[in-house]
């Protein structure tokens, strides 16, 4: 027993402490108890660091960080912390099984970056981010990431005075190897970048200015945009890195979602027109609701939650992996969605994005600087009405955008303003399924 806590097993140990699993019989819950090692318990600096860790976590008090519920001292003088028990294990446990699915890796990296942003907002650098310090827990059926082990954390205000090299090789930023290197939040950006690289490729990046091959060189299915985001976090020159973990998190999320402001800049998931026609099309004349006009192609996400037809000339490339509705100002969530274009990398090729919206959402559609906004108009589709914004005189007076919001769905349609207007025809073929 440690106080009222009944020890039931050992979770792990490190150079300075051992963590035990315990039962809180009063509150009927499991907790983790971290006890400072006996050989360090009487070193004032180590003991102070142990106490400071508990104070930082208590002060931050975030669901993204391991929480400290209690602090005490054993009869032999060893201090202990009573902390959140994360039943899902560590990121290191998962990496021991090899690379993670790409979208899972990027989502996890974004969650880590958001968690560390909480620390930075509290005025603290972590300085020792690594896979064994990232934990997983499940709350109300949803898995969440927790950042732990702030034993080396320091106040950002004192970062310029760090004189002792501290951190874990493989994840430390280059400036952490230099006493008095003047650390700031970009050191933690580098560490998260190194973990992201490892989650994607199964191996940590090389140290130094050349951080190794881009992730896509080691594993297929990784876009050039993901390469750019991750390798920027790993740049040896901190002035070239993402300026904060929050900025890194935003970039990670954008790399896995459809960005409605310029939907066709994203990495491609290429489907040739013939393949699109053979696998996804319902040709004109079919006796189905909202029939596809002759010469048009019907496309859908894998679960057919969103289905729509476009002119055949638009159906060169397809991306159908969904989108993050945070792109239109809603709480972050992944919904079915797709984009199709004659050329996904072009800023002027005609194309369409269509994505489902969560119930009750009130999206904020993007604006288009440099374009002219025409008067809004009401459109009808899916048995209801919605609003369309038309932006024209874009891209040298040849590109127009329609931003369409209907109950349960958002569309962005880009087309050549010199040709026929396909917006109403597209809306007549739209289908959305819950």
C-alpha cells in the first residue's frame, strides 16, 4: 500500500523512477504511481526536478497531458506522484510493431503537437519528447493521446540559460547538443517531427542538416505535402522549422484533409479517366434518381456517403479519402468527402470538392482574395435549399469558384468562367447519405 493506493503491478522503470499500477479502492479506479528511485531521492536537484514535474502537470491540468492527482512521500523519504493511468500503452509499444498507417501516424503526431502546445502556453518546454513519453488512453470509447514525463521540462523564460545538454539522442534538436544553445519551442517541434518520421517509416531520421530521405522515399502512399511538412519540422536550422508546435499541428492536419480554400493543391491519389469511368461511373440514361448526364462521370467516396456527377473532362484524377471539417471552421472531425479534377496539382483546372458536414454544423466557407464576389444566390438540391457564393475573375479572369452550403454537405466547384456553367447540373446529381 502507498497511502490508500493498493499496488497491483509494475508498469516500467527508467533511470530515475519506477512506475507502478495501483488501485484506488475508495474511488474505484486505477492509477499510476511514479516513485523516485532510492539512489536519487536524496539528491536535492533531482528531487526538485521530480517535484517540479508534478507542479507543471498540475498547473497545466489538461486532458492532453498526464494529470497528477496526488503527491506524497514514502516512509523512507522517496517522493511519489499519483498520476493518470493510460491503459493503451506507449507510442514506443506501437512502433515496436513497425510503421503505423499513414493517416493514423499523422493524426497521432497532430495530437502530440497539440498536447505540447498546452505546455508551451503554460510557459514550459518539454525537452525530452520521445515515443516512450507518449501514452494512449480511451475515454468514453474514444482513444486519446497523453504526453508524459516532464522530468527535463524547463520554463521557456529561462531557456537561454540552459547550460547542461539534456534530451534523448535521435529526437533532440541539433541545438540541444550544445551547452547554452538557447532553446525555444522549436526544439520540441524537432522532436515531434522525429517521432512523426518514425511513425511513417519505422525508423528515426538521421541527425544533422540532412535528416535522411523524405518519408515518401522509404514508403509508398505518402504525399509530397506530408514530406514537406515533416522535413520542415526536422530542419537543422531552427529558423527554417515550423515556428511553433501549434503551427506544426495545423500543417499536419492540412496534409491529411481537403482544404476547401484551394482544394486541388493536395497530394494526388490518381485515377485515370478510363478507370474512373469503369469503376465509378453511372453513364447517362441510367434509370436512377438524379441520373448522370451523357458524357458525365459519377464519383463517390468508398462508402458512397457522398456521390456526385461531373463533366467527363474533369475526371482525370480522384482523391476520395475524406476531409477534416475544421477546414470550414467546425470542430475537428473526419467526414466522407472527395475531390476530382482534370489535374489535382493545377490551380486552374476545373474540378470539384464535395464533403459531408456533421449535423448542426454552421460552416464558414473560404473567401478568394483577388477574385470578385458576385451576389449570393439560393439553389435547390437534395430536396432542400442552400446558398451559393460565386467568385469570379480569378486566375487571369478565367477561373470562377462556387461555394455551396446545403444541409449536411459542402461543395466547392471550380470551372472556367469562359465556358458553360455546370454548377446547377452538378447539384442536380448530388446525393448524400447519412
